[in-house]
């Protein structure tokens, strides 16, 4: 028995729902697929949701306003009939035909199961190259690599969790980007048992370079704020540890000065067709340290 929960945001979920229904039907398991329409969905997708609402074992919950992904997940979990919850983003597709089978086999032994994420080998649209390169190099990691830091390796677009554990991991429902960091820390703090398995989804919906950079700045601001409020320790994320090293070496002022001299070159590269992830790391570190200063 499994509840598959999909918070939507500007994506056609038809292919995803069909793939999941096909696998569940072949396994002959009790299941449900619940989609949450967060009121930001374009009008052309409404007919798609209306159709899905008529599918057996499927239903769509419609919100009146976009209150963010944390709110959507909480609402979906509270409306789920079953104790095993599988959260999937709307812009993914299972890679394996045994996707549900592999998850359910592991769910019998573990509270949280993470299947991982993968990306297409070739990028079709150069406007999305930074997000694709970051995902390909930093997110699409093997089970062995993810198990080196299991809580830091949670990819929230594809994970299974027992309902009681999810609901007991109390999360604020502010519409704030970067809440996955806080969710991971809360699981870590409670030492909730977690397993990483080779059961990825293909991430298809990627932001354009400019939008990804904007979201990255907000994510760095969120981490700095969580740190300031004592919601996460000052060394939980790698970016925090890099920042601590710079501060320990008393090189913050030098780093800020050098970044500002190089900023135009860095942004030009990150918006190019061959972005450097090292420059992206410098971009992230600058905006994290900047946000940390503002919250000091």
C-alpha cells in the first residue's frame, strides 16, 4: 500500500502519472496518486488535471493560492490514506520499470528511502545548461557517494518516507525557498533511519540559467537565516564550512574585494553555454557570506 504524492508547479504530469499507474497495476498493489495544484498552474494544464481526476486511484486537490512546497507536502501527507508516502516532483520520470517495486521492498526495513536523481546525457536547450551541469555533476551521484553523507544527500524530488515520521518532522510552512535543508537537518537530529538505493528519476524540468542563479541566491539567504535563528548548526552544510574556513583565515574582506572585481566575468561565464561549476561555487559562497553578514 502506497500513497504517491505530487506537488505540482507549472508542469504537465500526464507522463509521470501514466508511468506510475502502469507499474502499480502490474504489481496489483493498493495505491493512490494525489496531485496538489498550488494555484500557480497555467490554465492550459487545468484540463490535464481534470482528466487525471477521473483516473482510478487518482485525485487532484486544488489550492486557492501558492503557499509553497512545504505547505503542499504537509497537505498531501495529511490527505494520504496509506502509511507509506512517496514524494515525487512533477517534472520527473522514473528511470526503472521496477521503480515502485524497488521502493516498496526497501520500505519494509527503513523509515526514509532515497532513490536518487539522474539527468539526460545531452542537453537540448542551452538556456538551461547551468542547472543541467550542476545536476549532472553534483546531484546525480552513486549510492556509495550518497551514503558517505546520507542526510546531506537527500534529494527531495524523489524520496519515500513513513507517514508518521514525516508528520513528526515538524516544519514551518512559510513560503520560503531552501526548506529542504531544514528538513534534512531535522531528520539528522532525530537520527531517523535512512537508506539510499539505486532507484533514480530523470529530472526533466530545469530552470533557465538566470532563474537558477536567482533561486541559488535565495537558497544561500535561507541557509544563513536558518543558521542565525539556530535552526541548523553553523557547520551543517558544506557551504557553511567553506564560509567558516574563509572567516577563520580572516580572508573574508579579501574574498569580497576579489569577487567584486571578478563579478562581471563570473556572471558572464555562468550565463554562457560552458559554465564553470567552480565559479558557481564562488558565486554561492559570496552570496552565503553576504547573507551571513546581513544577519549578523
